[in-house]
């Protein structure tokens, strides 16, 4: 099992169901390795500290989500590199902000 927490910027009207659909579509055949996708926190642009707004580049009508992704393939163990590729694929698929924070 691999657990990843990522911070993404989304439109404020984006819901969890659409988010899950976006992740499954982006991962294609690898979608089955995602055991869970959980929203840990949702913070509106206006509620973010100025330093966070500046770092993330959020705008009015956007939110910052902290997502916890649990990866657990049933048939194998993921390497760190494989988990990082999946995490980055999810991040780039759902993130709608101007600043990318990939590892």
C-alpha cells in the first residue's frame, strides 16, 4: 500500500464524484490500483492565507483541496517510481491552478 497526500487547485463547483471520474479516466488501465481517494480538506480561495494564495496562484471561484490517495494493486507491489508516476498523473489530471508542484 502507498499513501500519497496532494494539494490541488480546483474550481469551487467541482464535486467529489466528478473528481473520481477524472482520476479514473486519466489512469485508464491503472485505475484499479487506486483503493481510495479522500478529500481531507477543502479551503476556498478567500479563506486561504495570502502566502498560500500566492504560492498556489488561486483565484476567486477556486478551492484548494488536500487529497489522500491510497494505492493498492491486488496483483503486485508498486515501486516508488510507479507510485510517483500514478500520483503525478492524478495531480496533472485534476489540478486546475497555474502553478504545478510536482515532485
